[in-house]
């Protein structure tokens, strides 16, 4: 589904992503883990076309990012870190705007927005201005933004960061529910969450991949230690 | 094309949600109304010439205030990332925002039509220059909007965007008037061609010269194209 090949990104002299390669299969939920500043967000930004790589290539469903970015953008729903959404619009107006851009037909639009409202628990706040919302609700608007138009791939950058425990559980439920039909790549700092939701785990540190395996595989290779210990061992010295 | 309309609608709506739109429109009408009518009755002429001669300098600081948020605010709050990663081309984003600014300028200008009607009641108003003047005002507003949009794409700080936009618009307005005395004659024609004020006053006289129209269209095009290069460079 997504093939990342020798991806490298420099910001000036700083190497944020260093020769990273991995594939994501169709229907997989992949957790991209790593300490802050490891390069996760940079990888997401390149996949979604916000940044250009310095070297390397990404193919999404056989479209490469250099020639067919528009087709790729059509397939991907993206939630950036902290869901930075227009503050002045009503929730409904914002979702309506995204629905128009995603090319959803007029007669299906209302139903689609309603069903996303149900899924993300937004129906109570549809007619509130986004800047009035709490962080958790804003995050849900961001998830609804990413899900708009039923994209086949979801890229979620720390979807549970800054939420309260109830909201974290709810968001995790949403990811699990939609993950049955979609390919998801996402990151989190809560390792138990990755354990609970993901099929495969890629850990990066300082722009390099230090582990790429299923959770079982990781456990096996590191003698049944706890996931926290594995994570610390692999990303130590940061 | 459909996406240009979507962006346009969103931006246009956002203008009137925030109080900025109403403040900018009020300031514009107060300043231009006061400057125009303070000498209107002294001249004893039923003409809007004075109004149109004031327009470029007023636009030069009002329009950058209209356009300053278009990119700066998005870059600042981060919604720029959402916008870029939606299936939209840069061209659609830029044109949508540009047309929203031009539509806003047209709305801002529309109450001044009352000046024309009230003037026509007290004297014999020549409508040719008035129509030319409004046509020119839209062209002028469009090119300054494009310049303001370019300034907005440089920075995430709206104040900086405003000052850069205003500096460019002022230079384009005052270019010929200020430097006229200091430069050799050979350059005057060249500088005159660069001056937005010069071309606008030509149209406002009621003379439709293709050169003036081309000037404004090419100024808009150059500024929008430069905007495209700037946001392309951000990747």
C-alpha cells in the first residue's frame, strides 16, 4: 500500500530522517514510535505532501510522490499533530468545507457529515465555533477531517496526545473501529496503546529505524521484556 | 475550478465572521469620506476626480490589512498544513484566496457609490470617468490584493505581512511623484510605467487604454506567480 524507500530529509544541516525504508501493507495498523524529535512527523509530512524529501521516494498505491501527489492526497486522510484547525468557523461549516474539497456530492454530503458526527461524537457541538471547543473535541474534529470522504489510508500524528483518559479510550475505540477497513499509520507516546491497537510497530530514533516488527517478534528478540524496556533500550541516549 | 470556488467561499465567509472586516470597511469609509468631502464643496464641481485621486494611497494601506491574514494566520495556527495536504493545488488555493480578497474590496468600495449618486443630484455629473474610475478601482484593488497576498505568504506574523504589503503598495503608488525630481529624464518614462497611481489616474479619467489594463493584470499575475513560488519553496 505504502512503500517508503531510502527516505532522507534534511532541514538545513540537520538530518531529520536518515535513509528510512519500510512498507505498509493494506489493512495494516502500523504504529510509528519514537522519542520526540525522532522524525515521525517529518515522515508523515512527506507522505501527505506537505514537505518534499531531500532524497528517496514514497509510493502510495503505485503512485509516486513526485509525479502524482494529487492522486495520493485523494487517498490519504491526515490528522496533523494537535489538530490545527481554523478557529473562526463552526464545526459544521468546517466539515462542510472539507466535504466540498473531497468532492462529496451535494445530496450525500449531509448524511456523510452526520455519520462522521456520530462516529466521532461531534453531534452536540456541530453549531459551535471551533475556538470554543475543548482540546478533546478539537481533536475529534481533526479526526472527522481526516475521515472525510472515506480515504483508504489514514495518517494520524499523535491522535491521543493531550486528551483525558476517557477521551483516550474513546479515540482508541474509533481507531480500532475504522482500522478494520482501512490502512492506518499513527504514532503515540503511550506504549500500552500501541500494544493494544497495532498490528506492527516501527520504532525510529534520530531519523533511523531501530526496530520494525510485530509486537510478538519484538518481545521474542528481546527476551520477553516489557514494552517500555524494549523501547528505552532501542532509543537510549536520546 | 470547483476548488477555487470552495476556497473562495470559505475565505469570504471567514472575512465576515471576524470583526476585522467591519473595522477595515469602517476605517476605509471614514478616511476616504473625510478626505473627499473636506474639500468637496470648496471646489464647486460635481465631480469625483478628487475621490479617485485619493483612492490609490488609501488602498495602499487598507488592502494589505485585508490580505494580511490570508496566509500568515494559516501558517501561524498550523491549519496551513491541513490545507496543503488536502487534494488542492497551490494554484487553486492562491486563486481562491485572491478572488475572496478582490470580492471583499468590491464590497468595501460599494458604499462609495452613494457619493456618485449624491453628487449627481447637486450637479451635472459626468458618468464616464465615474464608471472608468470604479473599473480602475477594481483593477487597482486586485493588483494590491495580489501584492498583499504575496506579502502574507512570506511570514506567519500578520503585522509583518501588513507592513511588507503596505511598503510595496506605497512604493507603487508614490513611485513617480517622489523620485521625479531626483532622476534623469530618460528614466521617467520607465518609472512612470511602473507606477500604479499613474495607470490608475489614466483609467479614472475615463480613458480606457489597453496599456493600463495590461499593467494591472500583469502586476496581479506577477504577484500571484511569486506567491506560488514562495509557497512551493516552503515544502
